[in-house]
C-alpha cells in the first residue's frame, strides 16, 4: 500500500481523486464496473461508495481492496448502524442522552465496518433543525457531546467520520431535498451560533474527518444556489479553520437535478469548494465523463481542483493511521444492545400512571403500514417492510405475553370504512384503550405525518376521552395535531423498541430515555 503524491498526479488523475464512484446493487450497466476498476488501477479514483445493504456489496468491496494499491476511500452510510448492528432510525442515540451509548454505537459500527472493508462512515447526523428526526436532537451542546463520543468510537473502531448534513440549519419550507428545493432562512450568524456548533466542536476535538453537504438553499447567504453548490456557504466552515474534506450529498436528488444538468452541477460544486463529488448513480462512466467535460470546457479552475485533490489525499493518509485490530469489549456490546431499549421515554399527565394492569381487559389498536394485508385481524402479507422493524404479528405476540386478557385489532394507516366501524365497536367496554401509531422517514415520500383519516378516528374517540394510553414509534411531531392523550410512550423504529415499549407499559422495564425535541402535544 503506497500513498499517492500530489506532484505526480496528472490532471485526469486529480479529477478522479475528487470523484466518488458508486458500485453496488444488482443491476449495473455492462462494462461500468470495469471502467471503475480501471480508474483505480490507474490511480484515478479518490473514493468508492458501496452501500452496505445493497446487492453484491461485500463482493465489490473485496474487488476494490484487491485492485487498489493506495488507500482509496471506501465509504457507506451508517446512520442506523451497519450489518447486523442496527438501531432505530429516529435519533436513537439522542434519546438515550448518553455519551456512553454514543461511544458504544460508534465503536461497534466502526469495528463492523472496518472488518467489512470500509474506512469511512457517514456518521453522525447532526442536523439541528426541529423535526429533523434523523439527528441527535436540538440542544447544541448535548448534540456536540454525543457526536464527539460517537465519532471517537468510530475512530477507535477503525474508520474515518463524516458528519452530515452541513450546515444543518432550520427549514423554511420543510421540503425533502430528494424531491424538491429545500429552503432555510438562517443567516451566517445564526449558523455559527447554533447549527455549526457540533461541526466546530468535533473539529476542535480532532474527530471531524469530513462533512457531507446539504442541498438546502440558504436564501440569506446565497439565494441562487443550493448548499452543495454555494461557495458563500462552504466558505463559512473554512473560515473557522476546518481543513477536512467536504463531500456532496447525492447529486441525483431533485434539489439539484431539477435545476442543473450533470456538467453544470459538478462545475458549480467544485468551484464552491467541494472536495469529493458524489453523483450516487450506477452510471459511473457517464458521470465521470460529464465531470471531465466541465473541466475541459474551462468551467472548473485548477486552483479549486488542486485544493480538493490535496484534501482527498490527506484523508487517504489519515485512513492509513487508523487502528486495524481493535475489538468491541463485552461491556461496549452490552451498552450497544441496550440503545433501543434505553431510549424509550414517556410524556404523561402528572396525575396518571405510566403503566396499566397486566391482567386488565384492555384493547389495543395497532396501526399497520398501508401495504400490509390484514385478514381477520391478522397479518397475511407485508409487501413494504419484509422482515423490517414494524411487524404487527410480532406486536400481537408481545401483547398476548404481557397482557393475556387484552384484545387487539390491526388497522391500516389509512383505515377503511369497515376498519373504522369495527374498531370503534370493538373498543367499547375495555379497561384501557391503547393506540399504537408510528411514523418512519423514507426518502421520496415527503413529510412524515399521520393520515387525516387516522387523526379523525383519534379525534372521535377523544371526544369522550376513550384513549388512555398511546405508544408511538418515530417522529413525535406527527402527534402535535392530536387531541390530548394522558400517557404517551415514545420509542424508535426497531424491533427492540417495539418490544420494550410494551414492557414499559406493563411496568416490567423502566423508561430511561429523554425527549430531544421541543414538541408540544395538546
């Protein structure tokens, strides 16, 4: 393994050093993999992105490592963990409020990723805007402490860290950038005082190797370009002394693609101060050629290309200094496995109990994904999540275990007329009525929310105060429009959280977590 020297690189090699190829999935264009491997053989590729849960990922990692004789960056996302080491998607680390848990998470996924062949993970998520449920919270000092602990764990595990999504400010139009233009009204002063706190704290602690840039447009800083293509926005963190690399978020997202073609977006990004382009597409030859076209037609300055190349080479050097044989201790693994359990928290009225009797004749209304096929109150087919975290039949088994005299009914997110009629009738005469709801962030599906029809059902029941308890998984903001419910247990989208939340309701496990957002329930 040898490190490449900047002085020995040709212009085409520099272009390759600042480009990230994506080689994962079951369907890829003929000859595209060979094109990427040739770039690597010719020392003309800075990074590869191989999504760990995509088809042929491990096979591709091994091919890259066999071909590369220099420390090429091998990157993936790991917001919720990696491989078998996963936690809930909605700020599971944040709700524990624990640096010990944050470090154990980082160390566990760092070791697992390193053993798979990765040397860079895009973690932690430190977006500070309210409602950004993939992040660690909104308290800038608490988020900074958790982010540093997580990043230290990742470093000790053997991978570099990439925090995201710079600069992490508030949202004006609450648009998913996968779908359209996302806006923020934050000023430079606001960002420095608040959203950039975790980035600067991580950098000061020496654990910020890279930052992934958001496509959000900051209209009071640059009213023309999305963040990824905005030099005024990227200059802010450079002015604070940050010397690590900046990588774009996926350039295939509509916040960029709807306005800029492939050539123009790459040119604008590089001239803005980006170090690594991430097209995030299987068409690597086509994307690299469009990048070369941008340079060949004079749209990218040599000054920007040289600066970016040097930062990528510096990151590759740091990768060679990472530990290669660290292991997760028994105590760290125990802490990791408790994250989904210890992040569960309660919001309740002062004069009500947080638990219900285990032998009561309770009624549970279980909201299932719309794609779930429900027959006679049982799940027949789930075409959406497969063996994912939301498994109504598993929930029913846990209810039967903890509350043997209880009954239940499974209804859809958008319940039918028949479901509404029968659930209202079946819920009469019970000791306690428990509503089980969820929300889950999925790109390209827009804002998280409960359906209007489901909200109408809850409104109707609460006209006579029938719902005594609720268990909700995921984003708590989706409950803000609901009528008052005396006791609400909050968990994350994970199997362990689902099981434990019912144990909390039964009083056999404590609610150790804490809310991380200032949401208000009626």
